[in-house]
C-alpha cells in the first residue's frame, strides 16, 4: 500500500513539474487537498469580511460618483467570495462547513481587515495598498496548480486591478487637495502601511507551509519575495503622491536592486491573527449576526427549491402516466 501511495505521489509531482493543472476528480495527496481547502476558504472569508470596513463608508462617501464606485467594489468582493467558495467546494467541503469554521474562529481571514477605517482616506489606502498587495499575491495564483482556483483568480485579478486604481485615484485627489486632505492621506498611509506588509504572511523562516506550497506550485513565490515586490512597486507610487513612507529605515539598495526596509512588528501580526486585533471581535460578530438574521432567507430558498422539485416530479409522473 505504501509503495502504491509513493508511486501516486511521484506521478502527481511529475504532473505538477510539467505544469499540468490538477482537477477536482484527479488523484491528489490528502495534504494537497487540505492545504487548498485552507487557503481557498481563507481567501473567500477575506473577501467577505473585507466588505465590512468599506461598507460603512458607502453612505458617507463624498460624492455620488464615489458612492457608486465603492458600492460596485463591495459588490465585486461578494462575487469573489462566491467564486472562491465554489472552488473550495470541489474539494469535498461544503459551504456550511466553511461558514461554521469562520464563525467559530477555526478558519482565518486576512489580518488587514481587523483594522478600522477611520476616515475617507482609509478607503483610498485600502484600495491602493491592500488591493495592491492582493494583486501581487493573486496574479501568481492565476498560475496555481489547482485548476478551479486558477480559473477563478483570472476574473478576480481583473477586478482587483480596478479596485487598486480606484483607491490610488482617491489618494491622488486628496494629495492634490487642501493641506488638511493631504494630511488625512498621510495619516491613512501611516496606519495601513505596516499591516499591508503583514498581508503576505510571516517571514519564510517562520512559515511552515511555504516550502511545500512552492513545490506543489500552489504558490510560485515565497512570502518574502512577494513582500519585496510589493514594496519595490509601491514606494515610487508614494513618491509621486508626495507622501512619506512611515519607515525611517526604507532606502534604495543599488547593489540588491531592491528597497531595504525596517523590521515588521511580528508580535502585532500574531496578536491580530490570534484574534486580538482592534476589530477582530467586531468583524466576527458582524458576520455571525448576518448569518443568524439571514436564516429565514435560506429557509425560504430551500422551501422554494423543494416545492419546485416536487412540482417537476409530479409533472414527470403525469407524462409517464399519459
């Protein structure tokens, strides 16, 4: 039996190395399946929870155009969650199971969404920095080895690119406005810069899953490589805005061809991951309340589906009888 499993694992890795896509009904190691369930469901949860810090600014956006743009973005994020939950379901886990894992705290979501949005500039910072970081990570996922996940990411990345441009436009407008507006943009950057860097996960040496994920081409680059790429792209954008990065150690390293940057507060990162961030309890309560308050909608949908099924069955019986 062990030899059979070993042979299957070798053939599986050969397919990965050849760049083939793994589909739901293909044989796969159990760890591969579980890793994808964890990663895809965590990604889906992040999209759904990520609607919360932005949703409360829809009615407070400074113009009708901004309201419509933010409303469209939040709607996109709901769609992203749907694509991703659907992709995860192909691996044998139900949506109810995934929701239960989120609501009980067993499943995680991106730590960035446990920070509050205190001003309109925060919505710009989220679009520019948070969605910018997401794009760096997610473009790589369009080439991930699991077919349903890779295909879902193609559309998601196109929409995330729009979100990032929308956020940068908000920041640009503020930076070209009054001194007070530029200070608001600077304050948002100060608060969201470091949490954005934490989005890529722990340092490679502290990430137990990175090595295997790269081998299986679940990820094409490590956490640290992605983080460095994000910094190299984002710093010139901040320079164009006329904003100062909140990192006194940030400087261009000619020899490396990259920016050097200061030490991330990993204690803060792990505190947020463990549920002790500024908004962890608030975000989880909002999701569980929505689930409980929406029970009647799910019950009604199930009742309607059952009624339609019985109606169709009755019609089929009549056809057979005639």
